[in-house]
């Protein structure tokens, strides 16, 4: 018997983020022809083997009488989502299995300029042996320190408001949050934002009241403001530890580390070292010599050299593993930040690295090859789209050194909104600027922007020949400022009009094809030579022109004030009459900004 919407009304189906039409029909328990017919009704023409996204599938399922929810465990290729990984870790903790102790993962959060970066640097310099700090430490501030022979893993998330999405990532994969609040500044907007995140994720919090060495420091005021935001400190009857520190002067850092270990002992952070490794991509980039490089944090299990892995839509085999100090290792266990070499392309931030069978890797590779052409066409289509003809567009090709930088730039640029001009990203990517970037920019009339990257010699030559602009920056906000300036230059100027005076026409002496000589009296302000004129008749504007000659008492003059009579030569197409009013005015063109 065929299932009908009525019989299926109470059924809830789990649908992956992307699913083939055939698999979708199987999940619903309906004939595939019925599903395809419903898709066509919604103007979605998909074949039996093509994938549709969750939102589309959800609408179709609801039209067929089903309730839906997204299956967070699997994507279209069986890849784990970050949400499902966190869920697996939580299930692992409550499973009753014998697990292995692991280092606490700590993120440092707070308002911009309250000293998060300084604190990280101080901890690293005090705890990491000289010469150990490698590229990973400098690039993303992910590293491990040892205190009382116990490891602590630190990950950094930038503090500026534009990086709120990355801060959310840091909160979701960390075990403990250090909330940094400046003793001389107190709770600020981003502090409140972070507190909201912490409450949502129910993370253990340690408050670090920083900059206590400053004369204007007021730790008690900070504690009071934190209490008002629902962060109750131990000394006020709450359960949140507060440590007064000076990151700059290295005051209270040891006490802070001791308290991290104290919280870790209470929480008992554990994982299953024996299972295949699952890690979260913190950062990725394309190294000219080493190829795609992923920086990941192992959440559970063990990653080993030689394993086949997948991460989102990319695949590979681990050729080499390095720890945070760029030392070669053969395996990576829970809570370790690790550098992975061997993926087919740079992975996306927040994608989950998982051990995959050779068959899974081959399937991803095959799908990537099949989709390669359509992806290229989609980029081209995007560069030539024109949703609103009234909006002027600035086309750009955006390249960055790592995925995190690209995310941050796209987030900042996405916030630039204006009714008359818009930024259009023709293509984006990770790695140096190449010939293909120049070709895309040339075909779409785009400017190439690079952040912490350079253009290859061939790309530079091609750009010169094709007159494609390449702009490279190593400070993110200088790049953004340049784009804002270009968008502002595309805005039509603002015309500022200033009325100077009024004159009533008393006599018409000569009428030419394009000019007239008339006489009149200045009733208000002044009339000046070479000013613009608005002609009004019966209080209605009937035309415009300008004064080319001005006389007072039969003598040429530059201006005539109120109460005086004068003669003028008027240049314009409108024919003046006795009784008309001439309004003299000036116009100033002023540049506009976003």
C-alpha cells in the first residue's frame, strides 16, 4: 500500500544536510516518482541520483505530510558535523566505559584590548621551552603548556567584534573558558556577548581580572559588574573562581594555571584514546612547498600517520603529523593541537577530521572530480549575475593565507551594506594569487585583494598585461578600508545647494535665442555674476539658467545687494517675463562615504 500524507502525518524523519533524491524517497517510504513529482511542483528539477539540501528536502517532506529534523550525525558522504562530534564526546563521557584522562582545553575570551593576546603570550613564554614555538603557535595561538607535570591546551579566538563566529567556535570546542576583564575598564559590550555564549554552552569559567598593576585598576568594581551579569564569584557566594593578574607584568599567572588544573580535577576531562581519532579543524592553508596543511585539535581517539582521513568534502592520507612546536610525531591523542599534512585541499574551519576507509576517500575524490566543472561554472555565473541594475557593484577576487583569515574577512566585508553600491565577491580562496585568479578578475572586471599572500611572478605579469589591479595587505583593516574607499568613490556626489538672493524682473530689454537682457530689483540677499539662476513664475519653477553679465547704474559689477536695481544678461532656454522671480544659488559637490 502506498503511503499517503494522511497516514504519514505523525511520522518524523531525520534528513541529512544533503541527500540524494533516491535516499530521500527511501527515508520517507514513498515511491521515488512521487517525490520527484512533488519536487517538480516546486520547480525543483532533480534526477534520482542528484543531491538536494536539507531545507529543500524539509519543505517537500512537509508538503507530503511529514515532520522533519536535521540528522546532525551524517552529511551527504557520512561526514561528521561539529555538532555531532560534540554530542559523541558528551555520550562518551556518560557511557560508563573506562576512559583515559586528557588535558583540559582552555580558550581565552573577553573584550578587545583587555589583554587576551598578552596573557597567551605570557603563558607561552613562561611555560614553553625556548625554541619550541613554531608556526602553529604564532598563527593561531594553539599550544600546550605543562604545570605540575600536567598538560593544559590553550586555543585562542580573536577578540574583535567581527570575529564573533570564530569565538563561538572556541567556546564550543573548549572545556574551560578564561574570561579576561580589564581592571581599569570593567565589563564591556563584548564581555557581555561572551558571557551569553558561556551561559549557552554551560562552560566552567575562570575570571582573570587583568591589568591590576595600573593605578586606575578597580577589581571590586569589576566583580560587582560581573555579578550584575550573572557571574557570581566564590568570594560573593558563587561558584566562579576569580584571579587578579597582570599579564604584562607576569603577576598571578601561576595562580591562574593552578586554578585551571583545579577545575580540570573537579570536571575530570576524559576521552577514548583507543578509538579512531576525531579532530576539529582550527585552521588550514595551502603551503607552496608542503601542499594543503590543516591545524586541528583532537577531541577524542587517536590520529596516526598513514591513516586515510576525510574532512568535509576533502580527503587524503596522513603523510606527516607535527605537534604544536612543529616536531614530527607518529600519533596525536585527545586534547592535542596537531598539524596534518596529506589532505587533497585546504579543509574548512570547523570541519571534522575523521578516519575514513579507502572506499570513503575514493568516493569523495570521485564526487569532487565530477563536481569540479559545475563548481567552476557556478563561480563564473556568480561573477556575472546582476540582481539589481540600480546598484553599482565592485567586483573583487579575495585570497587569504588561511581559512580563518578568509572567514574573518568575509564576515567583515559582509557587514558593509548600502542601497546604492555593493561588494561582489567573484571568487575567494586560500593561497597565493595565481594566473587563474587573474583570468577570473579579467573576465569579470574585478580587483584582486590578497591578505598575507603574494602574487606569483607569472600572475604579476599577466595582471600587468591585462591591466588587472592586485592589492595585497598584511593588516586586515587596511584592506577593508581600501575596499570601503573604492565603494565610496562609486557613490554619486552629494550636491549641496545654497540660495544667495532673489530678484524680481521689472523690465525685459532684449530677447535672444539663448539669452536675454532684463532689469529688476534685488529683494533679498544678493545677486552675483556667474551664479546659477532658478526661474519662478507664480511660485512654480519653470526653468534654470545663469547670469553671464551684471550691471548696476550701467556699470559692470560682480554683485548687487538687496534693495538695489540692476540689469543682467541671463543665459538659458526659458523666456523671462515681467513679474518673474529669479533665485540666485550656488551648488557644491561633496564626496559621500559609506
